[in-house]
C-alpha cells in the first residue's frame, strides 16, 4: 500500500508541475492525486483494534 501511495504522490506531483507549466487543468488533477497519496500514506499504518 505504501508503494501505491508513493506512486500516487509522484504521479500527482508530475502532473501538477506539467499542468502549471502548460496552463493545463491537469494541474488540479495532479494536486488531488498528491493529496490522496499523502492521506493514504498517513493512514496506511493505522489499523483499528478490536
């Protein structure tokens, strides 16, 4: 799961940089992917205990 989140963050950053450079709406998608990846990384180690 951490690899998946890392890939999301990397892809999101790449899309955001490309989108802002080209004035493309992909920048917002990249930003959203980055945020989702960070949230997955932050919550991936937490398991509810019963």
